[in-house]
């Protein structure tokens, strides 16, 4: 996986800036924070994800000889930069919200403390590694809120934006409460349960749907989910019933049927009725095709007789919010707090921490943004040290831990925050000290 | 890049189907076609892209021992499948529209002819490799239509969905008419021109904007684009003017300023005025921040004094159309045409070709969808053979060829099709023979 670890996967300006930092001896300690400026309009919370892959990247990032040669010949750089990059190892500190933590706008999610060139160099890939998993984990959590305890499976690899997106999406959706994925490589590499049976092509390749069902029963007796909508959903269901009768005699059974087109709730009612009337209430119904949290909520309200869902495109592309207004900004350099004041993009200066306040009933009350040096009496600090001098602290968190964390945190959402369509936001209290520091910083840089 | 070539990056159902095909000796020739069912609502045409990476994948796809071991122990498969996969090499035929070809709904863009298990096995990654490049090339072409000959640079790596998406986006946008990318690895691996100067962090890390500008001029004298909106855009412009005066004495010059916030047209007018009044009409203005084709069109109508744009998120995520309603469907097996009739997802059966018809003035007239075996007298066939028995035909097309193709084809769009906001579609004529075959196919599979 050398491709992924390459720090050359970056924006050119990171390197031109580092060239200038080196030229001018600007090697002091810098603090950068990754945060989301404003949540997408249909998101009341985000689920932090992507930290584990980021820590892997930071541990393994090296420039190869071939890469250095390209840079040396690019016309942009001098040998002091190439020398620096050839020795580059990330040796900084990382503080972060653990994966699976719910977070809100303007809260630092990951904080990097390192020499200015090091902290600068990792910006592009850091954002690239954190944004998509966070988007997908959030979408998956919303699906889980809408689906209660129905089976949810990631079907979105094909329409994910490339290979890495597909892998990240399988992992992020599993953390956020999905039951598994169709992505075989994610099954192998991450140990996520895999699901899958047949496509329409399988039915079409046979001369009749009956033959196709029978063949599949022979080849996958323990994983018998039959796709029934290739030609006509109701006739497909009738054929499944016939097959189920035959299989009974062989001591085998049909696990479920899958419906992949039409109005899913309507189709499921018809199919459930046929299955039940023929005495096959043991055969489940699995549905796919343009499923998202809004459809899940609608089908739930209808009490549609569907036992599980395959969720594809809407999940892996985070279709209704395909990007985050996120940034990684310099907040302190050489001990002096800094901030950007650009129109609509101003930041809070200094090295910061977020404290979470919870009501007596366990629901979220508000978050407080304050300086790392403040130690408020109340609230729970969300950023934890996870890397020191380039070395990871503690072991990788298990899926079990991560999944429990998300589940537990979703229970802390107020009904307003848990609403999938109506906008609401958690109060972010800005500490007095941070407000004062902001005023001082503006005075200092008001040249 | 072993990760990318792995055919294990697939949906489980591809493998369960292949298990059954092998069990039942279903190894005859199959024809699958990749097409888009319906264009996104804000797209009147698509630009085909991603074929080159697909051909690379097909040439290199192998299952590793580790992967086969995982599958063997997964509980889904028997040894005949594992044996088959251990020897898997794609040995089929590929016919495709050359990259950069404009295409429309229901037109086969890539056609695979191979044994059923082979053709089935590659489905997931084929879609995954074709969708995003096509989305990004289309978005980039729309930006080019809106921007006339202004400089356009891909700035979207950080918010692309993972590493591969960033790489694919750099390549696809360059094919479709961008001038380059900020993505250094894309510069190295593909030979695309790279662009970039400084971020706000660079300015903030200095005690004053004046120092920052001076330092950058020392380190990047030949690439001097200065970001002026960190604190106050107009004051930033004044400082650039002062620096330009100093640099003049040293025989150096400022190439451009960059504005990355606020209302770009408005800010550019103010800055242009200041630069011109001080005699610096040679200093260009480069703008970024939430730029897409709609803003480009708006700024063009306003005649905003902006010479070039960095386009990020909207490009690499194809923000307003983050996925394609695309599919890869079985159209023929063992010499018999097939089609899916699922509600809203029906396909045209058989092995097909698209003929393009052009008016005397060079603009698109209509496309015809017909059977591969038909040889209509008029029109240009769009699908070309590119791989035979698993081997590529001809050399990789150069960027020069691809860029010229897109440029030329965009000129063939009618004003209605070239409109970025109003929906229009090119007529797709269905040949008599194809209509007749569809009727026959439905009769045959009407069991």
C-alpha cells in the first residue's frame, strides 16, 4: 500500500511553503487544528472517523527516491528542501477526539502539534483522510437512527469515489452501526462481516428464473437469499415459494428474498402477504435500491415488512452532503496564538480543548470551547493525546469499542438533534479566556 | 499499487454467482454493457473517462494467496471456485468509447465480451473505476465551457473522497480541459502541470503579512503568487504593490495575487483597481473559494477581472451530482439476448453499438442505438475495440489527443445542450431491429 502512504500525495503549496520555512529558519512549534466550520444543512451532528488511518499515515509517511527526484527536477525547489524531505518522519504530537465521538461545528476534532514544516506538510492528506470517513460514519449513524434494529449492509463500493473511498466507507459505516458490507476486501482487511447473494445478471443468464433459483440453492444452500424482481416481483415470489417446498424435503430452507426496484414498501407488503399465506413466514424480506435515512424513516413509519436493507450510493458518497466545510488551520506558532480573519472563514486562535456538558438525564446539554491551558471544573474533555513524538499511544481501538461508543453517544442526542430533517444545533459556549485571547490576537496582528 | 489491482475489491455476490456458474458449467460467452440510465438533472451530456485505468486493472488483476486463503476460509465457497480464482486472468474483449467522448443516457460506453464468470467478476471495480472520472471530467468540461480560456486549476485533492479519488480527479479534469492541478503526485505519475503557492497558515506564521510576502519572494521568485485575504484583502493588495516596487529594483516581479474569500467578483474589482492605479497591470488576479461552473458563468457575465481559478471541492466531489445512475448489465449470454425488466430499470437487450449523427454545421443531430450486427449507412460508430483476448490494442492515448478530443466535441454541442442550467437532451433513436429484438426477448423470457 505504498501509494497511500506517500506524503507526495499533497498540494504543491505545502512544499513551496516548507521551502520558505526552511529558508528562513521557521522551525518552531506550531499548533494546527482540524475542524468543521459549519455542518451541512441536513446534519445536526457529525460522527468523528478516520483517525486510525491518519495515525497509520503519520507513522509510515516517507518520501521515496523517485518522488524526491521528481521534486528536485520540478523547478520549484532547492536542495535544502529535498534534503529535509528525504529525512522527513512525522515526529509531532496528535490530540484527537476518539473515533466514534459525536462533534459539532467549530470544535477541534484533531489537533497537531509539531514543528511548522512538519505540521504544514501533512495538511492535505490529513483532511483527505478525515473528511470522507466522517461523512460516511455520520450518514450511517443517521441510517441506524432511522432503521432501529433492522439489518443494515453497506452495498456502496461500486459507486464510491474510487478504491480507497470504498474501503473507508465500509469501515466507517461499520463503526457507526451497520452490520456489515458487501466489500470482500474490507471483510478481509478489517474483519468486517460480509454479505451478498446474486445480481439480476445471474437470473438473466439462466433460461428461466426457476432454474436460476434452483442452481443458487445448490451452490449456496446456507446463504439463500433470492432476488425476485428481475422480471416480475410477484411471480418471482411464487417461484421462491415453490422452491422452498422442494427444499423442505431436502432439509434446506430459503433465508430471504430480495427486492431491488419499485416502491419498496408497497412491493414488500405484497410479497410478505404471499409468503405468509403459503406458510413461509420464516422467509425474510431484504430490500435495496436508492435507500437512505429518509426512506428508512418513511418505511419505518409505514411499518413496511422489511427485515433488512442494502444501502449503497447514498451511504458511500454521502449523497446529500458529499463534502464537509472543514479546515486545518494554524492556531499558534512559536508560542503566539494566531488566527485567520478572512471574510466568513475566521477562526478561534490558540491551542484549544472541547468540554462536553451532559444533563442529568444523560442527554447533551452544551459544549464549551476553551484554551487547552484552562482546566474547567465541569464537563468532559473530548480531545485525548493519541500520538507523542511520532509514536502512537495505546493500542488500536477494536470495532467493538468503537461501535459501542457510537451507539452510546447516539443515545445522548436530544430529540431535536436526532431529527433527520429539521435543523437544530448544540450550543457551543466560548470561554471568557478564549474570547479575551481573540481580542488580543487581533490587536497584535492589526499591523 | 497492488491494492488497486486486487480483484478482491468487489462485492461478495460476484463471487457467490461465479461459484454457481462454475458448479453448473455456465461458462459461455457473455456480453455486458456499462451505461448511464438517466443523466443527473443538471447534466445535459457526460464526458467518458476512466477507460485507461480500467484497462490497466483488467491487465493486472490477480488474486493473491492471502486473498484466496481468506475466501477459502470464509464459509461461502468450495475449492472449485478457489482454483478458478487462483488462475484468473481477464482474457475477454473490450469495446469502448474513447476517453473524452461525449455520451448520453442509455448508450453503452464500455462493452465487455468474455466468459460469463470473467465478465461477472469485474463488475464492481469496473463501475468504481468509470463512475468518478466520468463525473469529474463532465464537471470540468462544464467549468471550461463557463470559463472560456481562463486558467483553471484542480485544487480539490483534500476534499476528494480518498487518495484514488484525488488522483482520478486530477487526471479527469486535465483531460477535460483544466490547465493543471495542485496534486503533486498526479504531477509526478501522470505528467500533469502542477500549480501552487501559499496557504493562509504561511501568512499567519509570520509576525506580519509584509514579512511573509518578502520571505516568499526570496524563496519562490519565479512562482510569485501572493495570498492577500488573510486579514484584509485591500491592505494585502497595498502590501503587494509595495513589494512589487522593491522587487522591480531586483529585476523580479509579482506574477499574481490570490483571493480566497468574500464575494470574488467584488473583491477582484477593488484589487484590480488598486493594482492598475499603481501601475501594476502586469500583476494577475487568481481566485478560489467555492468556485463552480455556475459561479464561473456569473463572474464571466459580470466581466470580473479574474485571470484564473482554483477549483476544489465542487470539482473533485462533483458536488451537485456526486453519483451517476449507472449500471453494468448482462445483454447477451450463450448467443441469446437478455434484458432486465425491473420497474424503472429495464434495459435494451443484445450486443449494441451507438452511431452519432452530426448536422451540416458540425453540431450534434441525434444518436442511434442499434445492434452491433447492424451496419447503418450513416453516422459514426462510437464504440471501438480496445482489448482483445485480454490484450490491449494500440498504445495509451496521450493527454494531447484526449484534450483535443474533448475540446472538439464540446464545440459540437448545440446551445441547448451546452446550457449549464436548463435541461435538454439529445435524441436517442432506437433502431427497428433493436425494437424487434426487445419484443422477441420479452416473449422468450415470458415464462
